[in-house]
């Protein structure tokens, strides 16, 4: 076992719970400090974690016993917190998207590179057995040359379950920037980087009503389009069609399908780590399950952060990397830009696909 990685967590809202559980179960990680704009949240989390102190954000970022900052704030704050952490020489792993705008995300990646610190970005769900098995199957030539993929995230909107859904309907939110990272990252894992994007969008309603929690019944304004659809071309020539929507009552479409010249593949929900991969070969009339071939079984959010800190010891790049986060954000903002201009948008970044995750 290597050294203990000392982690400071900024942002202690809804998603922080699962990260705290993952890190508590990791023998080589220790949360030494926690911070939130809401000091009471930090105090409450620190009270449950003997290893952690509740600090102000500035004190946490300057703290000598923090090696890595885990940034779980809302998208509008991602870049500011990441840049401040990098300025203190800390490695950073953050929730998606990398930043609310492409320019901010590029500034974060550039700053991390200049400072020589490691930068990681969610989603890490693609390191689970679902996406990794599909990727191993495709890489192994089992579906022949990959030609096309479809990705569908269709939901009626997060205000139905999230107690504070405001940010999902503000710039930096919307179905694509919120849920698209899972689908676009999975498509890049499966088919390689994207070279251009064409998008179109629409908006069902100018406001949403919070369905649950202490603010139930409160109206939230909608400042972004809530249905986003588009076409992506991968460097390989394969074409992906993507739909992300907060305007859809229900759907039976598989989360992702990949079509090759010899077979079609159903790929499980990239918002989860696990799930079944099925194949239908040309000439066969039934779908067959593909046994797990790669990926971490039973993983949970925080796996990408552990991959970053553990790889750091051996000098390897993180798999859920800032470079991937930047590419995915460029693709997503490219779709939105294309929707507003009516033109195809060329994608400049082209990250290497991270190495396959061995079955574990
Ligand atoms: N909710 C989910 O199911 C989910 C799933 C995966 C990823 N995410 C992502 O995780 C991130 C957080 O989402 P959430 O649902 O936990 O949101 P949330 O609103 O429940 O929590 C965010 C927390 O960050 C704090 N915060 C905001 N700005 C801050 C700042 N500048 N400094 C310090 N603290 C600050 C808030 O006080 C709050 O406690 C988002 O990027 C979201 O896209 C959420």
C-alpha cells in the first residue's frame, strides 16, 4: 500500500454523500478538511468524520494537509474553485462539467498544466464494467468496423427529485451540460474523439416547479434550452446521434447503441458504473449478453479521484482527466453553438482515449 492521499472536499451538497462513502472505504485516502459556502454543512460533515476539520474554502485550499481538492460545488463555481486550488499547488478532481463555459475550462486545463498539478474531471462512471466491457468488445473487433451510435437521455427534469434544482436551468446547466457528460464521455470512450458537431435545441416551458423537499411548489426560472439534439462525427468517421432532454415524459430507447458492420451493441446507462451489454450479430435474431470483460465492478462515484491519486504514484495520467473533461465540454458547447448559429462546429481538442480499465 502506498502513501495516504489527503483530500479536501469543497461543496457538501447532494452528491457529496456518495463521494464521502467511497473515500471512507478507500484505505489509502483520508479526508482531512471539508468546506462549503454554508458553514453549517461543513461543521455537520466534520462532526461525522474524525479525520476532517471544517474550514473556510480559502483555508482549505491553503491547508498543508490537503494534497488533492475534490470540487463538488455547482457548475458556476467549478472553475473558480479549481483555479484557486491550482494556484495553491493542489491536484484537483471535480464534478462535471469541468467549467460552465469552454473558455473557463480551457483556463483551468492551462493553469493545471503550467503548475504541473494533476487535473481530473467526472464522470468516472465510464470506468465501470458497463462502458468498459462495451469498449473492450468493440476494440476486440467483435462488431466489425464501428459505423454509428445513438445516445438518448430522456427525462421530465431534475426538479422532480432534486431539492435545489435551480442550477440545472441556468447557464452551465440544461440537459446537455448536466447529463451530456456521461453520454459524450461514453461515446468518446467507445468510438474515440469527436471532430465536428451539429446541434438543434428547443425549450418546453419558461419555468419549472420544484416537486419535492422544503421548497416544493416553488417556481424556478428556465434560462436555457431544455431539449438538445445533435450529430457528432468521430475522428474514425463513425457518426453519433445524441438527444438529451428535460422535456420528455418517458422513453424506451436504450441509453446507447453502437452499430458496427458485423453487429449492433446495446450499451448500459453511462450514468451508472455497471449494467448489461448485449450484442446482436448480423444474421442472428436474438440479443446475447456479453460477459463483463473490463472495468471496475461495483464501483461508485469517487473512483475517478482514486484512479487519479493512485496513478499519480506511478506517473500515469488519470483516466477521468481534465483533458477528457475539456474535450467533452467542447463537444457539448459546440452542439449548443451550432444550434444557435445553424452552422457545423469544428472541434479542436482531441484527447487520447484513456487506457482500458482491467476487469477488477
Ligand atoms: N445531484 C446529483 O445527482 C449529481 C450527480 C452527479 C453529479 N452531480 C454534480 O455534482 C455537482 C454538485 O451537485 P449537487 O447536486 O451536489 O448540488 P448541491 O446544490 O446539492 O450542492 C452543491 C454544494 O456546493 C456548495 N457551494 C456552491 N458554491 C460554492 C462555493 N463557491 N464554495 C463552496 N461551496 C460552494 C453549496 O453550498 C452546496 O452545499 C454539480 O456539478 C452536479 O452536476 C450531481
